[in-house]
C-alpha cells in the first residue's frame, strides 16, 4: 500500500512538470511585417500635441512613452527617428527618418502641411511606399488648432533639421529593445489622443509636397534589402490599409509571455552608460496567480486564490424560494447557516467562510456546530 502511494505521488509530480513545460511560450520581438512597428496615427497624434518640430522629434524618441518599435538595422535596439524639413512657399514637408548607421538613413513617413489662399490648413501623414505600400495616408482632424502651426508661417522661419545622428543622441534618449508585436499594439493605443480624428485616404492633396519629396528621398535600408518592400512582403495588397482589412490581428496575449526589455542607454559618444530603467518598463505589473480577496461583514479578509467554483450567470433560471435562518456562534469568525429549502429544490448555499465546507450537491442540510 505504501509503495502504491509513493508511486502515485511521483506520477502526479512528473505530470505537473510536463504540463508546466508545455505551458511555456517563447515570444520574440521581431515580426515579418515591418509596418506593424510604427503606427502613423500615433505619429499624427503627437504632431498635433507638439509645440514645434524639435518637441515633435523628442516625443518620437521619448523612452517613457515609446511611439516606435522599429529596428531596421537588427541591432536589438529601436532605431532613433530624426526629423528634417523642407519648405516651399506655404508648403512644409516634414520627413521622419530612421537612423541606421553612419550617414545611413531610411525614410519612414512624411508629414505634409499646406495652407491655401483661404488660410485653411490641411495635413497628411504619408507612409513611405517601401514601408507601407502605395498611398497609405492619414488625415488628422485636430479638435483645436495645434500650437505647432503658429511657427510655420512667420517671416523669419527657418526649416528644421535634426542635429542628431548615429552615435550622437540627445541626453533624454535611452535606447530600448523592441517589444513583441502584440505588446506594441496594446501599448500604442494608450499613446494616441482620441480627441482627434484620423481619417484614412488614398490620395495626396499637395502636389508641391509630392514634388519636393521625390527629389530628396533617403532609402539606405531599401537599397540593402530590395525584396523586403511592402509589395514583396504582402503580394496582392496595395498598402497597409488593405492588409489590415484582410487579416486577423491578435492584439491580446498572456502577460506572462511578455519579454523584459533591458534598456541600453547611450550618451553623446555612443558609449554605454548606467542609468535608471525606463518608467514605462516599471509600470508593467505581472498578474501573478490572480488572487482575489473577499471580505465578510466583520471586516476579516479571506484570500481565495485560483477559485474554481462553478458560477451560474443565466438570468433565465427559475427562481428558487427558501427561508434561511442564521445562527451566530462564538467560534472565531465562522458562522453557521441553517437553510430550509422548498421541497422542489434542494441545494446547499453555504459559502466557504471560516472553517465551514461547501457541499453543493448534498441533499442533507444538517450542520453540527
């Protein structure tokens, strides 16, 4: 008898280990669809909330609220995004570029701002054709006039050009590792200001901005990997919008699968230096065992982890009538409940409080106190 007990105990132990091993899931940060790693609605959102283009560039690379998840040069660090501008008359062409190496840049998207003769301002955020396909465009409609507009049409305005480049970054910038793609999708919704509206269109309004952009496009990553363009990655789809309408995107995953992203700070010389971890990484809290806490009417808290009690949420069940009388006993915080059900329905509704036990299918309701 003792041998059978030991054998059954060992068998149960190894079964639990096997189940735990099968439950482990490894999630990598890379993803075959490059355009998943930068949401243009988030770009349009922070553009409308910025004071000027320098502030806009800072928001693009702020490690506390990561907007980008792009790692085009595969160094396991999200690329720094720099901003440059070209101006012609009342048209401003703002280019967002990924810094890949020394004098190596890849255009990610453009923001085209133009004011017409009636002083109406139109803005379009256009994804690069290599990254997002043809004519992937969002038109933001801001609920109030952005402050950034006040700087564009002054007499002594000078076009903005980022002063940062490879291995030379601002002091606030701390490189972080790319997130798993489902985590980035869940996170980026928190970075979008939904007081604004983001309308998708498939045509460009400013012919001047279009001509300005064709003359100064940077495509270092495209030249290195010509077969990684959107048309090769997603054959049969014109752009990212069509792809989204024809695929299922899994945006929720178990939090235990989230990889920790150790931060690698950079200084102006490109050397690694110690610094405090990102605020965003500290904000993530694991769910643990989903322990729920219940309180009785005396204020004594009872912890009930991993509760597997059956629950009935049906509102169509017939109502059961019963009379209950409760008798309090001086034994700690436990209490005895004598339930007198009707003849047609017999069920024990006692709850696991104190040292009492639960017997749902019992037909006898007599308790010993």
